[in-house]
C-alpha cells in the first residue's frame, strides 16, 4: 500500500472537494482525505501504476495536480489564442477592462455605449473567460453528480447573456439589454474569489510557516587523504544520513542530527513555542529548523527530507486539517443538495414574479439570476475547515500538535483531566535519596543496576545512571512486567525482582519506598527514588479548576507518594498503585461517566491514553505513548495544556459562529434577491464577500484571548 499526497489546484468550494473525494472512492482507493482550503488530496493505493489513471481522472474533472507530469493533449499553437490565466486576480483585471465601459452608461450618458452591438462586443471576452472557468467546472461537476457553486454562476451569467442576445436577434434589443449583468456577475465573482483566496490563505499562514525554514548553508565535515578534517559549504538538501556537519552560533540546524562533540543552547521555538534556549550536549538530538543561540557542535545527520521531525509534524497537521470532524458532516450533506435546491428556487422566483407581478419577464429573470449568484454553498463548506486550519495553526505555533481534527472538536466537552504522575506531573529526573539492604552494599547495588538496565521506566534509568554496577549479574532470562517491575533469573535458577510495594506487601509493612528488591521471594532491600514536581504543574491545575475541570491523579506509584503529589498540586481525586490493566479499567469507567482527557508519558500509559476521550502526551514521552495519544505537547511540559483545551473549545465555538453566519446569510439573502431588493451584480459581489467574512472570523482565532 502506497500513500499518495497531491497538491490540487482549482478546488473552489466544498462541493469541489466532494467531487474529487467521490471520484477517488469510486476508483477503489482507500483512506481518502480531501481538504479544499489547503488543496491537499491524500489517499492510499495498492498499485503505484494506478496513480497515472487517477491523475488523468482528476484533471478531467477540471482540476490540476501540481508537481506531477502534466496531462495535456492540447495543440501548443492554440494556447496563444485561449486566454490563459493562473489566478483569479488576473481574470478579474482582464474582465474589468471590458466591464467598466459597460457599467459607465449607468453614470454617464454616452450614446455609443447604448448600442447593443458595442455591448455584445464588450461582453464576449468577459463571457468567454467566465465560461472557460465557471462553465467548464460546472459541466464537469454535473457529470459527476455533485454540482458545485460554479453551476449557479454559469447559469446566471448565461441566462442574462442569452436573453440579451435574443433581444438583438428579434430586433428588440432595448427591451432585452442585460449584457452588463452578464459581465458584472463574472467580473465581480472573480473579484470575490480572489478576496476569498487571500483570506483563506491567511488561515493557512501558521501552518505554512512550519514548512518555510531559513535559507542556509550546511557546513559538511570530510577528511582528506591525510586524514585531516576539512569543512566546506553544501546545500542542506544534498546531505545524507550519516554525514558529519559543523553548526556554529547563530546558525540554523540544517536537518535532524545527533551531537558527537560540543555543547550548545538551542532555540526550538519553531516546534515548541518556547523561546527559552534548551541546553544540549553529546548524544542529544538537534531538530532541523531550530537555531543555535550559543556554542558550536559537530553532529551526525540522522534524518533528511520527509523523515525529519519538522516534516513529520507538518504532515500530521495537514492530515488533521484534511479530516472531517462530526460537525462538518452536517454542512457537507447540505452543500451536496444546495445547488439543485437553489436552482429550483431560482426557477420558482422567475415564474412566480412573471405570473403574479406585473414587472415583466425581463425583471423576473433578473430576480431569478440574483437568487442564483447570491447563494453561496462555499460559505457552508468553508465554515469548518477555515476555523480548523486556524486552530491547528495556532496550536502548532505554540508547540501543540493535534493528530486529528476530531480532537479539536471533542475538547469542548472535556469535564475532567487525568494525570499520570512520573514524567507528567513530575520532571522524570530522579535521584536515589535513601536505600537499605540485608546484604553487602556493593552486591546489592550490582543486583539492582543489573536488573534495572533492562527496564524502560525513568526510575530504572535513574538508578542505572547513579549505580553503575561494579560487578555485573548475568541473567539467563529477564522479563519486564508492565506495572509490576523487572524479573530476572540467573544461571543457578535464582529469581530476582525489582518491584513496587504491592508485590512485597506480604514481606514488609513499610510502604514508603519506591523500589523493593527480592531474591527467591525474600526481601533483600529497598530504595527511595524521588522526583521533582514540574514547576508549572500547580499553576496548570489551578487554571483547570477555574474552568470547572475536575482533576485526577492516576498512577502505579504508592498511595503515600501519590497523595503527597496531589496535596502539593491541588489534584482532587487520587487512584494509586494501579497496574496498566487497572489504569485502562479506571479510564474506561471515568470516560463512561463524562468526557475525559488523559495526559501521560510512559509505556504503561499507552492503553489508557488510547481509551480516553482525548489522549495527551508530552514530547519527551515514550514512543508508544506518543503514538497512542491524539495530542502531543511539544514544549517538554504541561505549560500549554490549558491552551490546548481552550483552543479546542474556541475552535468549535468559531465553527458554530461560521455555520450560523453561513446559514443566516443564505436564509436572508435568497428571499431579498427573490423579491427584487438586490440586483445580480451586487449579489455576485455579496456572494464572494460572504466567504471573506467567514475567513476573517476564523482568523480572529489566531489573536483572541482563549484562556
């Protein structure tokens, strides 16, 4: 299975996206995601050869796939005569040159402008350009069973044009003169589309900035035939995994790499939203796009191009943007039937005004045309994706990575947040504060370190780092039991275990320690390993309480330690000494009662993170925890947890506002046009501006105070 990601031009509304989506599903491809705002089309194919067929199919629908082999059988010599434009601004300017003289007679009495043949000559270039764009798109959308907004524009402009042409043919041009209506509709819709494009482009600003990195040179290290180190400049795109590079103060990290020599302070605000430099030294990873504030390092390239952290984040954000949250499904259903409904209303408007008023067929037709051009399925289609694009963009700018759009929406309902303890509420930087053993200290330390080196838990790593074994105990069999500890068996058949109090409760009454060591079910000793609470934890939990969000601590640690942390941070409910299975059961019960977010960082948190209404992980969490979570906080802490929750709620609020205005606009605008209070030209402009209003309302989310 191959994943295909294309940038498609020409999608002007949600119906265009539905057309492409419908086409791809009919062709049997899987996991289809189409985002008309970003022009992104993503799907999976089994046969790579099928891509050419799909490419031709999408182009035959009237859209263009960028950065792929162009599909065109057109004679190059004809291109000169076919008026090629690359954007709506160019089309608007061209059409305006002919439309302005047509509209002059409304303000200045020029006899020659009233000549029907002059008006026809001025209208023809505008109508030709309009039909090359709106007409072709309309016909292809009708063929595919999902009529788009261009059907309404093409019908309105064509009706006015044919009616005026008929007047010339029957020698009654003065009674049928609506050429300026045709030209004004097309010209003003191009203007509206250009304004909409500019507004929508701004909703993409933050997401797009992730893909733009400073143009810089990479300093590559190589060795000559004398084994002398040589440094020379290369373009970052020429680097390969394994290459050695030199990065100095003030330079941007050209791609993901691992430090081999040196120490630096790195600004990772591009990814985390935090401008405070992070100290990095040997074996630490540098992320491409970050900036070296101070220091110099030699590093080895670990990833390039599509495999870099920045690119993976960008792809996740784009995928999240392309996904449709539940609220958009309703708007899509209405958009799919909107165009036929408006056409029916326009016909009823024409016939009703002609039969039941004395305004005549010409004015009745104008009212019907006004209904066509003022109606806007785009507004309903734009309401959700515009808000989501801005919400995801602001989140990304602040180091909050949403893996899907659903998470943004469901945050509105979150009533409780569940925290893991180790590495989540605490820093995960442990130290051994006390220990006691029944055997020789050196032997005890060697047993503990030899066991714990097989564990992935932060406590185990801290123990191994502090107690490097003086003599290694060779275990023939080692097993890590999630939520229990480490078991090891030596060649003589002795069974050792490093575990928590629950497993040794029958051996001791002292439950105040973290780690207990046993040999053949006999207690050898214990350790107390303590962690420091994250400095932002107390403030974050206070902010949640102000929002009436219930806080819960869910941990495998002892009751004493958990209650101690809860007392310091202000957490209201504590579940301690929980195995991964018990954590999963607890989260299941909590989620069944009310929508629940869980934030954790360990391997044993992964099942619970996946089960929660929304799973949240930290960027320094285990890989499996990050995979299980729907949201990742990239700033190495809890600081932006309230912002993540608030952005979810305010994004949904913005979606609701957009949908209200989209429906309100159409409910009010259509009757106004039907009863003759709005001419088609103003209707065409109002249609385009309605989308601009929604885009601007969405852009507000970038700046408004949410917490």
